[in-house]
C-alpha cells in the first residue's frame, strides 16, 4: 500500500487514505492517454536564446553563469498535465532551462 495525504485531488476518493499501486499509476497517467505525447507537461513550446547577466550577482555567487558573458540556452515553457489540448489560460505553467 502507498499512503498519501494531501497529494490527491478531491475528485479521487479512497477509503482511509490508502491507495493501491494501480490507483497511483492511474493517477499519474491522468484521465486519458494521448498517443504520441509526453505523459507529463504534454503541451508546451520550446525556446532557444542567450542569457546575458549584468554581472552584479558575481559578487554574491561563484556560479559562472552569473558572471559577465553570454551563455546559450534551450528551454521549454509548458502547462501541467498530460492533455496536449489543455487551455493556455491555466494557472499551472512551468519553465525549464538548460545552458548549452
């Protein structure tokens, strides 16, 4: 058994807050599957560009990305969930960046 407290949406009803392994897998997969799309954050847009810091943070950190210079990056803006047709006006939005 897997025990969860406040991790489940109210629409999922389980007795005594006990969740079986299969119920947990079903929760992670969402209400339906969308063939050919990611399981999480299915809707998104990729970006590429350059990060150009001002250099003012270099006195506070040793991370080279905050020193002056230009760092190329790739990134992805996404919306939570597995629905690739989710509305753009949802509250759950995410950003992932990778310096290359």
